[in-house]
C-alpha cells in the first residue's frame, strides 16, 4: 500500500510572502486548485517549540489508559480533551479509525460571547509542561493560518484581510494524534478516507509515511511526504463551500505502515482552522459563473455546519 506514487504537490516558502505576496498567493492557490493540498516551508513556527510539543504529546499518550480516559467528556463531541482509541469513524466508513487524540481549543475570557458554543479547554495534570507548550503552539498556528488565509484571499481577488473578521476568536482546534502500533491483521486503517470540515488544515508530522490524497484528475491515491519541518496544508469543506468548489476539499487518508513499521507509533498535529461559530458560510459571488452555478444556495453558520458533520463522523450521537 505504501508503494503509492508521490503527489507532485509543490513545496512553497511562506517567507516569500513578505517580498512577493501576489506571487506566493498565485502559487499557493494554484496548488490548492489542482490538489486541494500544498506544502509550506518556512512557516514561522519555531523548531524548538515543535520539538517541545512532540515531547509533551508522547508523554501524554504514554499515560495509563484509565488516566487518559479521565479526560474524556461523554457527549462532548470530542471538542476538548481526550478521545479514546477506535472512537472516530470516517463518513460512510464501515470500521472505526485506529487512533486516539486530544483536542486543544481557543482559550476564551470569562463571559465571552462564544462561551456557550465553544467549550473550555481540558488540561491534564500530567505532563506538567503540557498547558504552556500548547497555548504557545496554538498561538503560533493561529499566526501562520492568518498568513495563509491572506494568500487565499488574494488568490480569490478579495482584500488580503478579508478572512480576519471571519476567524477572529474562531473555533479552531489543535488535534494531537497518536496512531498506536498495530497488528498485521488489524481491521481498518489509521484514518479512513475523509475530507476535513474546517476552512484549512495546517499539519505537522506528515514526514512519517502514510498520508495519501485522492487525485481527482485520475482517481489514483498519491502519497504526500513533505521535507523535514515543512507543513502540509489542505482545503476543508467550509472553504470548498465558500468558494463554490473552486478550491476543492480533497479526500485523504492515513494508511497502515508496512510490516517493519507496524510496531511503531505515528504522531501528528493537525490544526483545524475554523471561523467563528456565527460566521455565515455563503457562496462568494466571485466564484459563481455561467460555467459554475451556485452549488450551495442556502447559507449556513459555521456552528450549524460543524454540528452536522460531527454527527456524521460519530463524535456526536443524536
């Protein structure tokens, strides 16, 4: 399964945005239109912060099962804290994913207007350095995401700051993912074929083989393996809907490793960049043309859309 051909997704330097914002936006947008994915180097998240985050992540998932399950919130939709192994299932899949994860969300001040729709964070007692590291990393992802959204806005012929009010205090999620070692006869895969829900996903940890995208041009699976330290970025369904499918949300999966790697854990850190709960996902007029009629004539808030999708993937039970 890991003999999958490599996707020719370009690696772009976010540092070039400072000197050539239009050039970066064009290259980034073209990669999104072709693949729904891009690889971004020089993203500005400090390497030492990322290393500290990996250390804390491994310590967290090494905790005893009972201790981890103490941070699981039944009925919480996995919004914060711990979600146990074999809980999430890809839409329309027959078997659950072979993973466990932890969610860190945005810290809101007391009395914030989104406090009723954005749950408070759950912080573990151990490891002791967990909270400060992930508050710092969340903020770093936020900054990188803002820059990438600015490039998307330019590509769509919008003002560079068009997304700023949409994502201010947005319901973004930093997911810490652990794919444990698996037996040779494991049923299912580490992450079944799916699309992301949010605007864009910023992913660290894809250097370990396994991530694949479905090429819409020919229906083939293509592997993605970014250079060391680079970030994989992909379109989510909210951005696809907003752009009337001009920027497509591409199906992707994480396949099981070859036999010699099955005894090893795989870790990754996706940052699911969401708009604010009351942001109205309404088709951008500039994406509606005679050749591309409005596919989404009924607007929906980000909160309602997220709820619908969490039901589909089994994190919320109706």
